[in-house]
């Protein structure tokens, strides 16, 4: 990059002699420039790659968080729906059990009597599973 005056003893071909006032421009070899440019581009690519990897990791974390939240939301929604259905079933069963079968036609009486029997049997089997057994060998069980 710097310039310096050529000396009289410098020759290009041997026949051509440079004057004292001719300047020779000295530059770095093109290989150094190319190497520096390649290094600069490599560093730039590495920075871009690092930014990309960081952004990708953030997106994956956000996606995973979203998926977990979505699963929790749907699980809660399903639990709420199941609770609502159980409540509606209980109300329906209570309504069936309260029906007065005396004023109905025989087929209707038979149909609703069977429904009442099924509801009652299911209730009894459920309460038999959940209630403690009345075993006399375990004192004070019911107290």
C-alpha cells in the first residue's frame, strides 16, 4: 500500500532502467487479500449460523411450550366435559327413578321398570366396591 521511490539499481528486464523520480507501488499479494476476505466471510457466516441456531432453538422451545399448554387445555376440557356428562347422567337417572309407573301402559311400565332396575343394580355394585366390607374380625370398622 505504501509507495517508495525506486532506486537506480532496480531493473525490470535488465534493459529498462528506472529513473530516480519513478515511483513503484508496493501492494500486498492478492493471496493475503483473498485470505482476509475469506476469513471475514467465514466469521460472518458463523455469526449468521449462530443466530440461526439460536432462533431455531427458541422456536423449538416455544413450540414445545405451546404443545404442552395445548395438551393441558384439551385434557382440562375433556375432564370438564366428562364431569358435565356424569352430572347429566346422574340427573337423568334420578328422573327415571322418580317416575311413577302406575299410570303407564304395560309396555312402558316394563321398559321403565327395567331401566330403574339397571340404575339400581349399577348403584348397588358401585357402592359395594367403594364401601368397606363388614368383616367382624376388624373391630370398630364402622365407628
